[in-house]
C-alpha cells in the first residue's frame, strides 16, 4: 500500500469518527492515498472472519471504499498468537494490509494490555509484529503505529527498532507520548531521527492543522509520507491542499460546503440517530480546532433535517480552501496558548516536569 519512494497522505483512524461512511466521503476528495480503519480489538479470542466482513464493509469491495479509496485494517491487542490469528482471518475476509496499533492512549485500552501500554515493553512489540508478519502472506504489508513513548520521547528509537526487527513494512509515528494524550506540543524531530536510523518508510503524524504545519513537519522529519486526522475534519480542504503540495492529488477538489458534506454523510450513514451523532462530532471538531461559527446554532438540534436547517439559517455553509502560501483563513481558538491551557490540564514528563506549550503561528 505504501511505496517507499512515492509521497503519500493517509487518513488516520479515529475511533467512532472515521467509520466506513466517513472514509468514503473523505475518499471522494481525491486527496488520500489510503485510509486506516478504526481499530478492531483482539481480546480473549481471535476475531473471526465474519466480524471483519460485518465491521469493515470495504473488504467486500476489494478493500476499497465506494469512492475507490484503499483501506488498511488496524488491529489492537497484546497477545501475539491471537493477533496473528486475527490478522490471518482479516486477510481471508479480504484485507490487503494490516496495521498494528501501539499508540492508542485511552486508559481503558491501556489497562487491558493494548495500544500505547505496549510502548513500555519493546520486546513485545517485536514479538507481536513478527507473529502477525509470519501469519499473513508475503504480499500483505504489515505496519505498526507508535507514539514517541509512554512518557519519554526518546523511547521511540528502541520501539521503532523493535517493530522494524519484527518485520514491519513501515511505521507511523505520532509525535507525542502517551502521557500527553493529545495535548500540545508535538515533537516532530524525533520522528526524523528515528526515520534516519531505520531502513523502512516512516509516516509522520500529529498536529498538522495548516499548510504551514505540514511544511514544518516535512522539514523537521524529512518524511514524504504523512497521516492526517483531526486536521482533515477541522479544514475539509486541507487534505487536498497537502496532496497537491505532495504532487499526489488525483483530481481537483470538488466544489463543496458544510451543508453538502453533512448531507452526504447523513445519506451515507442512513440511520438517523447515528447520522445526527456523526454530524455533531464533526461539527464539534471543526468548531474547536478550525472554523465553524455555526456550532452553537446546531448543537441542540434534535434531527438531521433540523441540523441542516440551522446551518442554512446561520448562513455558514462555505468551505474556504487552504491558501497556497500556507497562511490560514481560519481562527484556531484551541491553538491559542491560553485557551489550550484552560481546556487541558498541564501535561508532564516522566520526571513530572511540565511540558511547555509552544504556540505555532497560523
């Protein structure tokens, strides 16, 4: 799925947000190289083939969305044998690539031997990657997503080396520790140093909100592969602007606006209550991290039609494209240092030293 010598932009997995309808909608922009599914958790038993078919509908369509975006299956778990069996079942169900989640910071996941908790056990990262690699055919890529460490950014060098020894085809590295969660700042430079020490591609991930951010991340990491998550929702034009900068945009960005996006998502989901929930999730991300002044108008809406009517009444429907020079047309309330400090308690390092937030100009 990932060509070491060809730039790529990947849609990040976001639990409860980037489900199949959202993956299809994002795929329609012609920006992303492929998407990674929300993780499927491997717990007491391997995941059977029928569950993959049920939860990842793209597997019945050549592992692609209805908009022709390739999809990679992500697994999360700490037992090598069960992870391997699950990966094999995923391939039988139609998966064309397997990703292993070593980055999820959710406390519930971490308490049950999954996600970022494995960052404390480098040898287990190697064992899990190796077991999955051995279980699936050679033509199926196996990748791993890591954070910089549990509470120490320097842990990435050991953990990345273990994943590489296990046979990972590439690594995706989120530029924060687990202790940070999603609090600023991000540390892109360790990603670059890890990439330089490995003989495999590295995908840079974390806090790419503008073209300026993308350029800084590219300069500091030396990467040509990037993963975009919340930034793609905060600014629906950002993925296409980055893909254009990478030279991989498949088509011009379709003319669209918030009203069309939310209408399209609701139609793709079908079920009214779930559609309303997903629209509000998206609107909240755009409100907190981007530009969506209509949020107060729609947050109390009780149905999709009411939400769309509120949006129309607020006259906030246009999406302005990210500018070519990297400047931002948006207000980023959550990126103001004072508001960030109000919204999130201070993060600390492993030695309980505060992590200093460095505002990024927009």
